[in-house]
C-alpha cells in the first residue's frame, strides 16, 4: 500500500501539478479504482489536495513534512541570505541545487531582473549535464555515476537550444569542473548562459551547488566569476558553521 501511495505522489512534477483522477492513475501505473481509493485517503490526510474541478494536487501537509528534511532546513537556512545578496549584486537568476540521483533538486531560487526561460522551480528537478549547477554536482558525484549515465545515454536532451553533447565532451566538462571548481554552460543558439560553483560542508564534501543564469547576449564570465566564487566561499563557511554567515566581500576574487 505504501509503495502504491508513493507512486501516486510521484506522478506529480513541474509539468503536472494538477491531475484528473484518470491521468493520475495512468501516470502512477495504477488501476483506476486503486488510484481513486488511495487519492481519497491522501486527501483526507492533507497529503493531497482536491480542487473544485475535481483535479488533485500536492497538499500542504506534504510540504510541511518535506520542509523538515535536514538537508532542506540546514542548507536553505544557511545559504538563503547569500542568495539574496547574490541576486542583489548580479541582478541575475540564482539557484541552490542538490543532487538527487541522476538529477538536480532545486532547494531555493531567486529571480533576477531579466525575463529568461528559467523553467526550474523550487522543489523541481533539473538535468545535470546541460546546467552549470548540475555539472558541479556531477563532478562531485561518484565517478562511476558519470560513466553509467554516458553508457545508458541518460543525460541531456536533443534540442536545438541545448543539443546532447557527446560522451567525450561530457567527460571533458566534468574533468574541467573538478579542476577549477567552476562550471560554465554556454550552448550555441541558447538564449542563456549559466555558471555554477560548489558549496561544501566542513569535511570538504560538496553538498550543493549555486547556479547563476543570465542572458547569453553580453554575458561576461570574467566579471561574474569572482562574485560567484565569493558567494561559494561564504556559503561553505555558513554551512560548515551551521549558522548564518556575514555577507561576503564581493570585491575579492
């Protein structure tokens, strides 16, 4: 029963925030009667919400429970003030992302002043290879994970804006990120450029990535790099200390 309930909840994502019962059953791979019974029980518990039009969505109770996750509380609490500072200084979109298997999970984000096609929302997932924050997390992941993804071809996606890179290109990108602690993703014909840096805990392990997304036209990586590295250092200190850190010195490289 629990496994089926999880399958029902996993049917929701950024593109399917509200689902009719039939669509919910199909996406969860459950018989309609089973989906109906489980959905009614989850609504009663506040885990799912049912709108007036009969569609289902994630309920507030589930968000309350999810907010108690240690990673969410500690990282978001420690890094949130730095994200505020970073968006104020750069005026670009910023994100805080952790790795969730072969994807990135957006823990927090701030919107910049430019209207950009940034489709990743708090609580949503983003791919690792085509995003700078994702590449930072991939570089810190077990090396076998990269090879598994390359062998299966489960990375990126073949679109005009972001064509699927060849395996050797992915390996080279990950190696460079490991060497420099900086990811830069700039694709031909893509309207945005993204930069990413790692956030570490007191043991030196990468626990998250900070990403900045900006318009491709006029993007200056050399100008943003020292600002982003300063934010990463401050975030690492804040996470290591387990408390809010004073604002970083943005003038340092």
